[in-house]
C-alpha cells in the first residue's frame, strides 16, 4: 500500500483557529496505516514498510473489526513510549511472540480513508469520525482516539491537560478538512513541548570506535543544522543506521567542508525530533536525540 499519511503543521500555543476544530492528544508512538483486504490485515509504516507480522496482537484485534475492505489511520503505542516500542523491531518469530505478550501494543485509530471499498478521503473529518465511532468497537488492543471541540481560548488549556496526562502535546484538526494524503496543509496542526525541535536527519559521520556512527547530520528549513551525537542507546544506533541505509542518497544540501570530510553515509531527509537548550545564531546548543518523527 503506497498511501501517504496526512501530516500536521507545527504551530505555537498562540495559533489562531478559524472555523470549527477538535483537539486530540499527541501520542509517543509510530504512525501506522492499517488495511483490511481479502480477509487479511496489513500494517504499514510511514516509510511503506509492512510490519504486520511484528504486531500479531493488533492484527488479531483488527480482524474482528467489521467489514473486509477498509483503511484506517492511527498511532501504534506501547507502555513506556517510543523507546520501548523500538524493542518490538525484531524479526525472529519466537521473540515476536514473547514481546507481543511482554510489551503488548495498542492501535489508537483517529481516521478512516476507505470503508467498505469506498474512498472517503474527500468527505470532511466530522463525517469520517462518524464512521469510526459507528464501526470501531474498542478493545484492549484497539482504541478510538479521544477528541473534543476546541476554540482559541481552549488551546492552551487542552495542551496543558494533555501534558499532565503524559502525552507529548496536542493535535488540532479542522472538522471540515478532507484527508489530503502526504500533504501538510495547515488543516491539521500539532503543538508540542517547547524544548523539542523538528529537524530532518540527512546522514551520519564516521565513528572513531566500534559503534555504527559518530553523530547524525541535521537539516532544517533547507539548511545544514549541525550534528547530534547524544541521546541514543547502542540498540537505537543500530536501528537508526538501518533506517539511513534504507534511504541512501547523495547529499541533499551543501555541507560545511569540515563536516563533509567526516561523512560516513548520507540519506534522503528523514523527519526527526531533537531536544535543545536553545538555538543560537541558527544553530542548536547541546542537541539531544529524541526520536524519528513518523507522524
């Protein structure tokens, strides 16, 4: 399945909402499109990677959803957040079975693109939500993401409440918005913790030891944004390197001469999130890796 998920535009708390909007919590998981076709379930990442076999507990739950020709959009999570979810990235059948019981995942559905074989992406969000509420029956492994009406006055209130509940922030959506696959139109908005910054990872430098790489190269707004060399574990480094190797590309932007001489691999821009103390003269101070940003 090659459908691109609709994307949310990053905004601040003083965003001005015109029209009717809803708010949803922002989860610390991975964006997943789920498809039912011919009595089979497919789980697809934003990079179009099929991960159904890695999450058998979710597949089993989705097989109980009525209808046999639909596409859902949602967030896959486990207790402990994205770093715990990385532990589910295994190929061995025995390990998959053990981890599905030890670190079970939950699929939080927030949109539907196709129902009973009919493409409904052009219908407004409020109608697509009605389809979800009418047909998705919550279980231990499947949830319909909660949402509520929001106004300009409520944005900060909702945001703070979501943070206090352990979420990463909030997603705001225009209730009349169609589902525009692969686009970041501003009809969906995300507001996150102030200390995190969205960047693109465009490669990595060589390591002086036995670890996979030294630091990750960052791009922001079409310009080189420095390197991030802390915040990831040894296991995460291997996972990150695997992602870079799956997306090889010549440098997509000019690199400083001293950085270019250190390059181990360059890749297509991959959305990610870092934490910084501050941004000074266009460069991050003390950047720390947080995660790839699939949603």
